[in-house]
């Protein structure tokens, strides 16, 4: 079951300055923790510890610089920084840290602090990669690996929701950026349109006109080329079933050229499911069964983003009530 408001809110969170700054703070706190521990144990000159400290400190600087530049629609620095985290972490963890850290300290560093830093980096990278490269690769695939242009390197289908839930579970008990309990309402601006490979006129979350069936929303950046929609051809479960048990970490997708519309906030909050309403002509905010608020009218099933129908009633515009999930 898809929820446009929920997915749009998470996309906006993962691409926000607030989230980038939180990643910088997480990196800064890890840097301070590591430096303080090394000094306390008088091992600051041991092996590569000074290099590790300097690497972490440089990442803090790069996250902060990237967050500032993203405010003016230059997302490349923050994207590059997020992508560099896994390689830097791999180099750090190859060092003999457990030769001077206790088991508890090593677990705190690698299993908690580094793990949280990797989580921030992963969300940022996944939220920005398609925006940064997929518009260009759709037009000009890599000749050495042309099939890669069909791969969704972001959050296929509704995967961003599960990724958000995992992120929340990891940071439980801490102060961290999250979507509000009462979701903002998002509307599809059908007056503004951008086709795959065209120059993007507006930074933000966009909705594909082919719908969200096996597709996802997308984050797009002003001035770059619009990416294609990525339709899931085979899910991870389907791929693993066909392969006889081989593990897959992403579904099989295909790039589809389509028109896109911006997803914009209405400035309102979404009501609870029991009171969820939508007027005729508006995009459906939630997939499920809907009931018109007119005596004797039949229920209908609508998908997220689909235009709510009108009954042509003499009583005015048709208003639909959410009844149940499909």
C-alpha cells in the first residue's frame, strides 16, 4: 500500500539541509570521541590514529561545505562526500584498533558510531545518485556497461519507507531528524511538467505520470537532466526464487522515459485515515478503497496519485472518504 504523503516527506527529509547537517554532527561527534579516547590512552601517535582522526575531521568539513552548497542547488559536493564514506570507513577499520581499544570501546566505535555515520551516508547517496547521473546515462549509456542505465540506484518502488524505518530504529533514543507524526499534505502540480532528459526547472520531489505502480517518486535538481522512471521488473524475492537461493540486494528495474510533475506541499497536514478526505480532481493521497460522501454512491478503488473521480452530483463537488486499504 503506497502513501504519497509519507514517501514525499521522507524524500524531502533525506535531501534536506537539516539531514546533511545531522550527518556532519554525527561525523563530528565520532571524531571527537575517537580523538579523546586515543589521547586518554596515550596512543594518539600509534600507527595511523592521527591519520584516522584527520580523515574523520576532513569528512566533517566536507559534509558542512556540502550542506551549504546544497542550499544553492549544488548537490555534487555532499553527494561525493556521502559516496566516499564507505571507502574511508573500510580503510579505518583495516587498522588494528582493537589492539588498544577494549572490546566495548571497539564495539562503540565500529558497531554504533561508524554504523550510524554509514547510515547517514547511505540515505544521502541513495537519495541523490539518480538525480546526479541518471538523466545523462539514459541519453548516453556507458558503452562498457550499457545495462547499468536501467538500474535504479536510489530507492526502488517504495523502498524509501523501509529505509526510513530502519534509520529510525537505529537512532532510537537520540535526537535526530525525522518526519513529523502528522504528515504534511503533498499535491501533484500538474501545471508544471518536465520530460525525461529535459533540463529540470525546479529542485525537489517529482511524480512520474506513468504512476507509482512498481515505480518510485524521484528527487530532481534544477539545471540537470531529468532522470527516467525506474519500473521494477522483478522483485528481490522473485530474483532469489529464480536463482535457486542466490542473494540479491536490489530488484531488477528498467528505465522508462516519462513526464514528471513536481510534488509540492499544500501547507496543510494530512488527517488520520479515519478522516482522510479527497475532492474530485485531486490526486489520491493513499491507495485503497474510497467512498463518496453521497447517499447510495458506490465505493471505488484508487491508487496513490490517481485523479479522484467526480460523480457530477447536483450537490456540488464530489468528496471521497478513505475506507480501507486495498
